[in-house]
C-alpha cells in the first residue's frame, strides 16, 4: 500500500521515477506550473510590496483536484520538480495549493534521473528554498511589470497588438545593432599574392609576407605590381625553417549555452529543439530490458564541474577503449567562465559514460540519438589527453621578397580521436602538409597569383552566436536562452534568413521607441546588473522586494514621461500594383510578424492576404515549367518553392542554382560559409566553389 505521493512536472519523468521507487510511492505529474499571474491583468500589487496575485492556471483545475485527492490518502508528500529556480517555484506553488506544512521537509532534488541518484535524494529531503522561489518570483514580476505596462502604451501610440519584454528587447537590440553595423560598413580593398611552388613531386602554396625585411601590407594594385616586378625572374629559395610542437586542449563538457551552440552548429537544431530533446533524455528513455533510464544529467546549468565518480568512470572507458596515453595523468578540471555563472549543478554529461551511443541507438529517435551522441562525445573528449600537433613555418626568399608557407599535422590525436568542437562558419581544421624542406632548397616556380579582396562586414547572428553573446554579456541565464529566442521570433521582431537573424521593420519600430523612452531596458549593462541582483536574491544576500523597488521607481517615472511625450505614429499602408483576385480592390503592403505581406485594402469586407513572392531567376528543377520563388514558412523561415504550387510541390530550404551538376546533371543548391558560396549537387557528391570570401569575414 502506497504511503507517499511524489509530484514531478511531466508524465515521462513520473514514469521513470515511479519505476525506481516501487509500490510504496505514487508518482504523479503537475504538468508544469499549476499557478501563475492572471493573463487579463498585471496581477501585481505594486503598492503592497509587489504582492503577486496568483490564480490557478486555466485548464489545471482537474490536475490540481487529482493531486489534492491523492495527497489526502498518504502520509508524506514529496515535491520533486527540477533542481532550479523554476522547479523550486513549482514546488512552492504546489505546497500552497495542497496546504502542506511550511516546516515539512518535502523537497527532493536530483541532478540525474538514475536509480541510485533518485533513491539517495529521497534519503535527504529538505525544506523548500525560499531564496530560489523569491528569485523566480522577482524575475516573473519584473517581466510582468515591463511587459504589461509598456505594451498598452505601444498599442495606443504605435500599433495595436505590439508588446515589449525585458530580456527579449535587449536581444532584438543586439540583432538590430549588428544590422546597423552591416549597413554602415564600408569595404576596404586589400590584395594577396600566392605562389604555387614545387619540389620533386610535391606542390604547395606560400603567401607573400615581407619586402626588404619589413612586413608589407598590400592595400592597392600598385603595391602588388611593385612586388611582382621585384620578384620577376627571381629564384625561390628556402630560407628559415621553424619546426614547433604545440598542444591543443579539449573543450569543457557542455553547459546549457555551449550545448545549444554546438547542437546548432553540428546538428542544425534550434535552441528550443535542443532543450526539448535534452529534456527527454534527462527524464528517461525506455531501454529494453534495462527499463526506463535518464541518459543525461540536468540540462539547465552554467557549470563545467564534473563529479569524481563520473571522472573515474570516464578514465576507465578511455583507457580500455583508446589506451593509457589517451588519459591524462590527473583528471581535468574546468573553471567557470560565463558572467555570473552560479555553478549550482554539474556540467551536462551522460549519467553513465559506459552506456555508449551505439548501444542505445535502437531505443532512441533520430534526434535523441544525435543529441545523446553529441553529449557523450563532448564529455568523453573533455576527460582525454591533449592533442599534439607538429607545425612547420617556412620563409622562402624571392629576390627582396619573402613568402611564407605554414603547415601542420597531428602527431598524436588525443581527444580529437573522439570529438572536435565546431565553429559558427562550419569549417573544420584539417592537416595542411608541407613537403620536407631545408634551408637552401631551390624551389620550382609554378604560378604566382595576385588576388583582390575586400574586407567583409561582421556576420549576422546565428542562434549559436547570439546565445554565446547573451551569455558573455551576462544577459539571461541557462533556462532563458531558448524561450527568449523563441519569443522574439513569435512576436515578429526578427526573422531568420539563411539561419541568421535579421530585425523586421516591426522590430526596428519597437526598438526605436524603446531607445527613446526606456533606454535602461535596452542597456546591456543595466540588464546584466538586474541578472546579478536576481542571483543575489537566490543566494540570500538581497531582498527580492528591495530589488523590485529599486527597479520600479525610475521605471515608473519613465513610463509617465512616455505617456505624455510619446507621439502617436500613424502607419500608412503602401499601395501595391496588384489587385485583389477576390474583390478587385488594390492590395496594400502590411507589416506582420515576418515582415511585409500583401492584404486587400477592402478589409474587413475582404480578408484576402498573400505573401510577397520573390522570383530568384531559376526554373523549377522538378516540373520544368514553373519558376523558383522565395517564400516564408509559418515560423518566418525562408524557403524556396515552385510558383505553380499546388500543381508542383517542389520545395527546398537551400537556394537552388540555375547551374546543373556537370557530373550527373542533377540540380544544385547554394551552401554558404565563411569561405564563400559553394554549389552542392543534390544527387551526387560533386561540389564546387563559386565565390571566395575574405579572411576578415570571420568574427
């Protein structure tokens, strides 16, 4: 007979924990929060110490009744929500709703959902941590005060339906600032000279480096001609040869931020998808005879700390699988780097490194397997020996000029045997071999090629780059990155093109008003300071009401000024050349979540709308009759399809090229990276570069 009730957030977590605890425990799910601030009003009594007026969330009445009924039939109630601020707040709301004794040690937390971890946690229940609860309350109230007091002002002065958020507004501002940088960027010309040189059967490249012993920049074509004239007829002779050995160290195990970044780079996952799949792996997956097992530790963390037990298990696997040389003499420790990192939980790692990805592949979905493999490889590599690379730098004299060739090769792979961290442009570091060269070697001049380049503007933000920037600036915390990015897209303040963020006209309009009347909300340092204050509340060193009061006083003054001085902005619809095919009225350009679209000027009598279609000048590779046009998905993502849809259902996320594959004749698509635009065949392995980007395109 069960004598204890355990409440968690989700049915999947309940199922996993229920199997570990046995028949004396009933495990039920609250389905997330059961209480929140009302949607119809601010729900905060500002004059009464910011007292929040919580109500039962609509639709949760039956869930709450079931939990209340179950709690009356048992001796003990345990609240086992996730081990963070949000989980603590869920537990606190449940305690209030179920009339639990405040002094009762009813809170149970665990960093991983494994049998041992869960059983150990139930041996040491604790009281609800009100510092964590108050930190969550303070954040919730802050965001409510900003959102529910600025938004009505924007409705009145600018356009109905607009809204503004605290952290989200800063994220949009960062994206908009980058767009302004790109618009204001003035390209600068520069040149390079590459010599293709031969010795015996080997050919390699060397770049122009110095002239008359001084490093010379090639800013204009005249500089290039000066060098070419100076080396005309000159022999290329090897001068100084430098050989070095350098070590490359592994990356730290994943935090929430680095997991989102790497999953975006290597798997193409959005931040929200990464967290959703990680939650599934954390809560538990059915592994055949082994039963339901949580495969990774808690995935909302800013720590790179690893338990001694996990390190010992990793060393056992590394030595057994790869050999003694691949395990360092002492276990690796990683220091926290993120601004305001709390180090409350371990890094994200497999609950058992001995559970290799291929051994569980048959039980996982494709996305679950790929993410688990990423976590497993990152953790294992983080505990391995450094790689050793042999580097070779060779200066080659050609008259008064010096050319330099650089090469490297991996002499000991170390951690690289398992995993190498990705980067935002998708390039990989490969061995660049040079033939054996010695001082005095005479080289054969094969070709000397001058090339003009132009500096490139800073790149737009990908999800990975934006998450990294927010973390570095101290904006948001592990649990906020994914919802922040999701929100700014849902509200239509940014759109994604070629996997990069661009501000929409709507986003720019909001930020312009916010900059004028609420500059603190958009100030990076101010927002980071607010995050630090919330952390201090969590630590118990600051009072949450005082933090809110310090913010709200100046904010209310700004709000009053904005009410008086913000001018009403009339958004006049621009009339297009198109007529509505339903009623014949002119179509006008409207501003929506994902930029402009066409709508009938006869609204509300005629509600016809349609997207603005952009012809990219490529014939449809499927039907051969239509044209490929640029469209947007419901989530604002750009894709390409046939203009004869639905007669032809051709669709592609990558931009199709007018050029056919020279090897198999299939259609090709454009793939973009820091190196330039690459055409890739959709049928065979053929690829070709069509545009070379400059070195300074890197961030």
